[in-house]
């Protein structure tokens, strides 16, 4: 494990279902975790609908998940501004590790990945190894996307990728969150027409039709995943035993 000083952070508006597990998956590897909470959507689209996850619930879960959490209420105008807030707190740190509320990083992979992040001459490092769960812990979709999840503050530019298993629950949420998410999604204008009813709600383990991605065509197919391979924290999750999360 690296001896560097690492600042963790999470931009947050909704996402209580996996919030505890997300925070706990990075807590052993960072010195502090900044949670930047906004009560209004920051990813490009507003809505008059009330967020199903209250700020009070999110704060309670986040602070209980790790003593390293620092809760900050913010009002960013867009996603870039939301994520960019971390630089105001980064003085004295060697690197920044970011995680979203629907992601859980595999702790067995993180120490080696962080070492690689500091050995590279790149500043922005994506995590390759996303397992995108589809409507349960029994099916997952895969793609080649490698979202930036680490910033090496000693480097000036360039992009790299390190291998890390990331358990991603973007499409393994209760229905009220999925409906709300589609209203404020950063790619709302690109969402396939009828995706929620014709694809997300219509899919079952029995029919298991293909081409499932929210935006891209021909990218996601749900393949069986052995949930017994998940870390212990997810085996005790309320959604672990569900055939379909609704």
C-alpha cells in the first residue's frame, strides 16, 4: 500500500442505497473523505420532482459509514463545478480518489491500483474493471468505459488506466430512484426513447433480451454474475437476495 497522502471525495445528490458500502470501500485507503452534498441536481437537468433520498438520510448514513467523512453542503451549477470543488481542499495531498454513491471499489484491488497511480507519469487515471449490475446482483453488463477515479497531483497532464474491480449499481436501484435519475441524468437528451418502460422494466431474467444500455446501441447485454464473488459488505446488503430490484 502506498504511503502517500490521499484525499477521497464524493459528489452527492441522491443514492442512499449503496452509500455506506461506497464510503467504506475507500475509507481504509484515504486520509479524509469529502462528501459534497447538493439538494438540487447538478448534472445538467433540473426537475420539480422531490428527490426520493432526503439530505438528512444521506448525511446520517455518510457520517456513520466512516469517521473520515466531512460533510459539506454545496450549490454547484453543473457537474464540472461539483467535482471541481475538491481542489479547494487538496493542498498538502498527493492524490485524489473519487467515488460515486452507486460504486463500491474492490478493496483487494485498491492497494496495487493506487501504487500504479503514483508510479505513472499521468495525472488523470481511469479505473478499468466496471461491473455494471443489471436489476439485481445476479446479472451484469460490461463495456470499455474507464471513468477517471484518481488524480495524481504531482503530474501535470495525460490520461492512464489501472485495473480495479468496481461494483457499479447504476441500474440496480429501486424504481423510484430510477425514475428520478432519468429526470436529472446528465445524458437525459441522449436517452433512448422508451428506455425505462420498453427495456428496463420489460427485461426479466426469463426473457433476458439484449441491447440494454441507456444511451448506446449494441453495447450492454446482461450476463449471469455469481453474487457469491462479491465482498462481504455486499452479501449483507438488502438487495443481495433479490431476483429483481424494484
